[in-house]
C-alpha cells in the first residue's frame, strides 16, 4: 500500500486524463498526456516540445509484471496516436466509430474497448516524434510551431533519447520497471537508433531498464528495399503468394521488369515492364487496404502505376462501389479508423 501511494504521488497530476470524448464509462486504467521539453537536452537550436501519452497497466492480470512498453509509429512523420488508437491501446477507433447512435447525436466518434490491448501486459507510453509530428511542436521565435528544421536519423535519435529521459523524470517510479522498445514501419530505424542511444549513454536512470526491442513491418534501411510502399515488389509478392495472380503472370513480370527494378525502381523502366504490370489489374481481386483480407466475393481492380521518372510506382488497390484508391498499399494502416481519428483528434476542447 505504501509503495502504491508513493508511485501515484510521483506521477504528474496535472497531466492525468479524467475522461475521453466518445467514451462514457470509467477509463480502463490511469492515463496521462502532456509535453516534454527536449530542445536543450537534445542540443537543438530551438525549444522543442514532444507530446506523450502514458497509460498504466490494467489491473485484471498479474499485477507483479508491469513492464514499460514504449510504442512508436514510423512514417517518417506518422503520429504514434494512430497505433495507440487503431492497434494496441485499451480504447480504439475504427470504421464503426462514425456510425453509432452516439456519433450521430454528438458528432464525436465512438471509442470501443480493445480486448487485446497491450495495457493488459504492461504500461504503454507513446511519443509523437520528431516535432512537429502529431501534437508535438517547436517554439522557434522566428517561425511557426512547425518550424523545426530538417531531420535525419541522428538528429531524431538525440530527440528520442531526450524525450525518453525526460519522461522518466516525470515518472521516476518507472525507473525500476523493465523497458521494451516497440514500433512499426520506419520504427525499424527509430527503435534501434533509440536503443543505441541508451547503450551509448549508459545513464543509470534509463540504461539498466532496457530489456529488448521489437519491430513489426519494419523499414530496415534503404538497401533492403522494404522501407515503404512506393515500389511494387512486396505487394506483388503478397498477391502471388495469396493466389491472386498466376504463376505465368508472376514469371512474366519478373522477366520483363527484373527483381532489382521492382524492389528499387532504379534506372529506366525496362521495355515491356509497364504492360506486364498492367495485366495485374485484371487478375487480382484482393484489396490490400481492407484489413489484408482476400475478398473473393468482391470484384476489384489493382493498378500499378509508372511514375514520370520511369520508376515503378506504388501499388494502389481499388474496390468497386465507389471505393477510393488507396496509395501506399501494405505500408498503409489496414486496421481502419483513419477517418474517425481525424475527426476525434480535431474535437474542440
């Protein structure tokens, strides 16, 4: 009881969330949201304010195991709020959030309980980084809140580490808990770079807690060719592996385009490549933007564009019934809720 009381007192009370729009019941656990000032700590030329959300573990499972799970989306430029509200948080938004009676009455998207929330396993903290991603911003006197300068992976890593260390200062009780770094997409760069920062600094407030990291659908570097959906190799591989295009067509595409061009889009598009890719549109009936499900009962077309620079563009899936074209394919978020999140995060306070 004494330790629990001390932990509660350590958390910043002014950052605690008492309720959320679109959710009428009690919150599943304590939640906090606020800003961490990182400009000076990260040796940046301007003040920077990184937004965080921290959600304590729900109590229905083993109370003795309560690791800190850091989550980050990638992009670069994607808000981690997206993953929190579409994938792993205790309360989610999805396509149904905009069709409930409550939404029709209030205009506020409805939140739904997530039975698979990561907060059933530990306490989750997410960051919007680098500024000005999400709700994070800069305070350069000569510019707007979005005037944060150019970014590269090294500058980003310094800001990440400063934000994490600043968060531990806000929640010192978490210094005794195991720390796991997780993320998706360009977090394949963010997460290892943050881990490297932790190992290099060896700060006693951060370093001893690091236990490991995990990345899903990760960008592993430009040479790997899987840092985004702008080249069709992985999308074609998905379609072929799921029986959506024939072996004859697959072999024709490889012969006409070449694996390196499909992966990296280097040089001029080989003669015959565009025609081979165009044949995919009449053969595939899989909408990659709809939860990665094979929609055998829905007829659809898939277009593989060729950019003006000659490189092969991204795969965009199109369903019938007026569904809009979705760019980015496998690198887009497949869980739905994007429209609901746009409405929800822009609610007036």
